[in-house]
C-alpha cells in the first residue's frame, strides 16, 4: 500500500471533518452509498487524528510547554 502523510492544523482538520460529514450526508441523500461509506471512513480517520492532536496539545498546555508521558 502506498501512503501519503499530511500535516494539518487542528482547526483546519475540524473544517475537513465538517466538509466530509456534509459530503457523506449528500451522498446518502441521493443514493450514492459507496461514496457515502468512503466519506464516512475518511471522516472517522480525520476525527481520530484530531483527537490525538488535541490530546497532545492539552498535555503540552498542562505541562508548561513540554510533552510529558506521565502528565
């Protein structure tokens, strides 16, 4: 499998998640089930990535600008 890595801000990721959700709903509404499933998969992946980034950000904020495994 070939892969692509992206570096996105947390805010931009939220915008992408919203757009993917809207695209998924539109596809569900007009019967494009396969595309709706693809959008749902990508939306889930982006949401998981955002949650990880948010957790790291909160850890850094709690620990005065330093990421700590015990914090």
